C-alpha cells in the first residue's frame, strides 16, 4: 500500500479524501496557541506540583538511600513518559487531524500507534527494569518495568485528543492521572509499601488516560499490516530519536546521582529540588503539544505560529524559573524534610538548568515539526556534549553542588548553541523579540530576589507578577484578530468597548466596596461585643504568621481548615501586628471589614450580570446595611472570607455562562472552581455553598455541562488537596481525620455541645423573639430566601438556575441545622447572602414573566431596603463593647494585687495574659484562690452560657459591691463586683454557684 502524504517527504495518494482540519493562514491556528498554550502550561505545571507532592511524601517517609532509589526510578519513568507522550501521540495527532472519524486513514493511524505502544513499551520495560536493577531491589525494578509498559500503552488516547484539538480535555485527563497517583501514594505510605509501591502509582495513574470519548474506541481496529508501511517507521524513528535524546538530557543530572554519590542527604536533596526546578520544562511541554500539530498542517503561516509559540513560551517559562530561583528558603523548609536543607542553596542553579532544558526542548520540537531532522540532530548532539561535560566537570570540581552548577552552565550554553543552529528556521526578528522579553523579566528577578528576605513580601510580589504575566498572555490573545485583520474594520470599537466595560466594572466595584466599608467602619470597635471565637481565630492566625500550621496551646487545630488563618498570618506579618489576643482581635477586625465590604461589591457585580443595574443597587444597599451581615463582618469570623472567595468564583462561572459561548472555557471554569475550593478551605461547611450546587447543576436541567462541572470540581479540589498533602507530610493526617469525624457528628446533630439545640442553651425561638427589633429584616430574608431560590431553579437561564440551586441548598441546610443540627449564629451568614441573591434574581424573574408586578416589586424592594438601612444604622451606632470599656477602666483603676475571677471563656481569653485573672466562678473556688473581685455578664449567664450559674448573680446582687458596670445588648451588664471575705466564706459553705459542667469548656 502506498503511503499517504501525512508525514515525511514520501508523497502518495491519500487513503481518505475528506480531511477534517486545514490551516487557514494563521489566524485560527495562532488563536489555538493563545487559547491553549497557557492552559496546557498551567496544567503541566499543576501536574508537576502534584508530582512533586508525591515526591515530598516519599522524601518525608523514606530513608535517604531508599528515597534516592525512588527518585532515580521516578526520573527514569519521567523520561519514559516524555518519550511515550511524544513518540506515539505526535504522529497520531496528525493522522487524526487529517482524516475524519471512521475513515481508513484515521483507523490505520490509531492501529499503528497502538502497536508501536505495545512494541516500544515492551522494550522500554526491559531497559528501565534492567537499569533500575543496577541500583535498586528487584521488586522496585519490576514495578518500574510494569509502569514503563503502561505509560506507553496509554499514549494513544493522548494523541487522539491532540489531533482533535481537545486540549482542555487533555489537561483534565492529565490532572486526573497525577491525582490518582497522589492518592495511591498516600495509600502506599499508609500500608508501608515503600519505594516499590510509590513506583506502582505510575502504572495505576496511567489508567486515567483511558477516559476519552467513545469516538476514539470506535476507530480502534486490528490492522497488523500497518507495521509494513516503512514511511510510518521512518517518521516515528526520527521522532523517537530526537525526543529520547531530549528526555535523557533533561533527566541526566538526577539519574546519575545514585551512581556518583553513596546516598547522602545532600544528593537526595538535590534530586528532590531538581524535580521542582524543572518547572519551565512543563511550560515547554505545553508549547510543544499545541505547536507541533499546527506546524504539521497544510496551508499555515508557520513563521507566525513559531513566533507566537516562542513568545508565549518565553512569557511563561522565564517567570517560572525566576520564581523557583528566588523562593525563600523558609517557604521551602515548610515542605522539604530538614535533612535536605543543606541542598537549598543549589536551587538557583537548578532553576537555571530547568530553563536551559526547557528552551532546548522547545527548539528541538519546533525543528522536529518543521522536519529539519539533520539540523535538530546536530544541535542535540552538541547539546548532549555540553551538558555531559558540564555535569562531569561540575562533579569533579565540587561534588553534588558542583554538579548543580555544571548542569546549569551546560544546559544554558546548550540551549544557546541549539538556538544558533535553529536560527535560519526561525522567523525574522525573533532575537530582538526574545531579548526584550528577557530584559523585562530580569527586572522582575531584580524585584523578587531582594524580596525573598521577607517571605510575605515575596509572595505578594510573586502574585502580582503572576497576574501581570497572565494579563499579558490574555492581552496578546485579544490583539490577534487585529494582527490578522479578522475584525479590522471594527477593532477600534471593540477595543474601546472592552476597556469601557472593564473600567465601568472596576469603578462600580470600587465605589460599592468603599461605601460598604464606610458603613462597617462606623461601629467596628464600639458596636460589636468581643466574642471568644475571635480570639481563638486571631491566635490561629498568629501561629500561621510564625510559619506554623494553625495551633493553640493544647495542640494543632483541625476543627476548621486553614484558609482564613493563612490570610490572617499574611496580614499580621505584612502590617507587623502584635500584642495579646485582645489587641490582635481589634486589629484583625479591619481585615474582615474590608473583606465584607468587598463581598458587597462582588455581589453587586454578580447581580448586575444576572439581572440589571437597579436590582443590583437595591441588593447592594441591603447587603451593605443588613444588621446580621454587619455583625459578622465586624468580627473576626471565618464566614466573611469564605463567602467573599465563593462570590468571586461564582462571578467567574456566571460570566462564562452568560456569554453563551460554544467553547466550554474549561480553564476559566477551573479557576472559578479553585476559588470555590478556597472557600471550602476556610470552613468545611462551604462545601454546601461551593460544591453541592455544582453537582446538582449537572442533574438539574443541564444547568452545567458535565465537562464544565468536572473542570469546576477539579479546580475546587486543589486547595483542600494541598492541605491534606501537607498534613500527610507532617504526620498529622490521623489527628485531622479524628477531628473531622467529630465535626461531622456535631454538624449532623449527633453530638450537641454548642448551638441552640445543645442541652441548657436558650431556644432558637426565644432568641428570635428577643432580637426581632434588631434583626427583623434578617428574619424576613432567611424566611423568604429558600422559596425564592426554589422559584429561580425553574428559570430559563442556566446562570440564574445555578444561583437558585445555591440558595436552595443553603436554605435546606439552615432548616436542618435549626431543627436537628448544631445551629450557631455564624452559620446563618452564607445562608443569608445566598438568600439575598436568590431574592434579587427571583424578583427579576417574576416581573420578566409578569410585567404588571414590576411596580409592586420595585416598591417593596425600596421599602425593604430603607428598613434595612434603618436597622443597620442603629446597629452601627449602638454602644456594645463592655469588655473593651472594662479593659480601659482596669488599666487605671484595678489594684495591682487584685484577684479577679472571670465567668466565661471570652473573659478567660481576653485577660489570660494578666496574672490577676483566673477562672474561679463559684464561691468555693473563689475562697480557695483568695478572690476579691468577680467579673460577670448578665445575659449569657442567664441563658446558660459560660461557667457561672444564674444563682451566682442573685448572690452577688445581695451581698457584693458593684464597682463598675457597662451595658450592652450582647452581654447585658458587664459588671465588676467586689466581694467581702466573710460573705464569701459563708457562700462557699453553702455551695453557691457550683457549675453543672467542667470549667475550661463552654456551650
């Protein structure tokens, strides 16, 4: 059979006359690079990070010698994976792109790819197994051989996805592969399977690559005769030779270490750091995956594709290398075992080596795609000599550290040499373009390098640089249509309109946020009484600021995940906050005030996107003044940040849904999911606000497509997944699991230790009645929110249905918690926000369906907003800070030798650093500890909260002297009593005030 004009220079008649894709002169092809290069680079980077997490798991749980074996085996499998992911998929991607589904040409291409996978995979299994047996036990060698075979067998589906240009699906499948391996690594360590088990994770994870559409499997046919087509072997051989050399050069430094070193900690540290330092190589992989099939297409502007590919690669790889080179050692020390700290000074050199390897990879792939085989082979031959020479000289002169320096120098010189050899094939002006990019990012390096001395400053600068890089990538994508003249006549209007929309959105966000912050700043320190949880959360943030996991004096804290405490720690370090728990709370309240105000601005943008500006304005007014929301935003509570982050994620997802674009925008959806996941990282209960609606959206009237939902859920799993990896690395996972098990029991109401359903606590109904005058509008919103959400679930617009599902899930959660679960007041915050959003969208749906309801609904909304403003202003102007007033009083008037008993946990933490205070709330303890003062709060004591019994108040009123008292709606009267010794002795004999529960705990 004559060979088709698919590959090489062997021209022949095509087996199928209906190609599915052809180049169009550059515009669409370059757009493909713009849309997918960043995604695949980020995806490859995420795979690298998760792969490094697997490495860290092993590094922290294996001995140095055993980990050295694992690292070398992992690098071998990395080389095999790189070869397999190019040797088989690259030729197959062209066959898939050139031939339609079901055609002979496509089926022969798939058959050849599968047969090559089996044959070359068997050879790779024997080779890697034998090589591993030279430095590791036989079981590990067998595991490496099996994994090598599996990596090749699963390569064909990757090529099919590339040929179909389904790069987003490709990214998701790649992430699924590494997540399976990460989960298996945890199991391996739990069962103590050692390095052999860790290597088997490669084989198991590769099975995730089978998750491709059925159209791939329908074209799988047994066609053994394709093995006789020499032109296929010729092309495959050229690709195999080039990529095999590239992969070997990339992994050479890590693989040779076990042969040169005797398993020292420094060598193992080199291997651990070299893995993450090759981050730029993942960017190169993303560039190659997108550019190769395009350059092999007919009728394309290859110069334009190459120029954009190199520009995109440089814009991502350079900042990645700079970040790796400048990362503060204190941050690396959080994840790197202590025995490997001595290798940290090699990280800048390893980052330079990673950049050199990445540049070499991109240039070799471009030459390969252009069929410039001899030029490519000559360049790699020279590169191999330079890298091998650098490693050899480095080892001979400086051992492991010298090897790092030699690897960096050799790889960078090799990349430069390959660039000179490839220069005739590159577009004109490429040197000037890359020189400008390098110079720009050298400025970034000049900022990050000194900032590394202060980790918070470095993190802030890195995040800013990341946004800058992504912005440049996106802006370049937007200007492509102008470059190719697709919308030449309309470009000025499009540019002006886009800028106008951005400026309007940012201006609106800023104005609404500033106004809402102004409302919250009025009574921040005066109108909201101190709460014990605030001081606990402040101390947890302080622990994070020290570079520790959240902990309290009694040990690690796992009741809530660390998302909120991480932000607290950054703010504490950035602003240099200090002082005791009391002082720290009042400083951190400003953080929540800012975040709460930002939530109002975000909700305004979200509702304006879903409805219109008048509805968004009314919604913002209600959110800005709603007294229950003010109460939460003005305290150091977790729910404020969690809700704000979820709102950002929802805004991104809704933006995609409202565009009605044909493309699923999976990368953008994954970003929205990541933010939803960070909301869950602040408090587990946010899974109901962030995850449950997404899952239901797939089932309910296809509000979200399965692909989009999968992208969101995959993104949302990242923040908590990283947290669990850290817990596993630090050996705290069993403690976390125990804490979460008890937390679930509390949430479901099986263990009632807090909340309105706890024994001895005031009933929810009584509290509602007591506070109706202060929170009347809040009760209306809580009551109407779930019915409104149910109504919105039947909207014609998927983005509105998503908000309806959100409100419905949280509404049911609120009802369940009130009836059976642990219902605490803070739980109502996300329920309230979701209810307000649902009411705004529901009202819009009503008047859109029934126009005559417009005026009644508008009038009701305005009246309700005015009532909310009235209650909000009253809440902000009410004095309710008894503890703060007492603290100011005692600094001038409380005797130095006084002995003061507090009667609840808030007082215990507020004055815990003052030796004059203690927890002695009954007469017997007061007598034993020589107490002459006692500080009480009437409302919580009478309601059953705290350590003191109500009868204690009666006794104090009859026998003690009131020294000072401060009134407020939360605690009632905060009173300092002076007790007489004689009266105290009598009360002790009578057992006055003996509690029904142990001290140090409070319902």
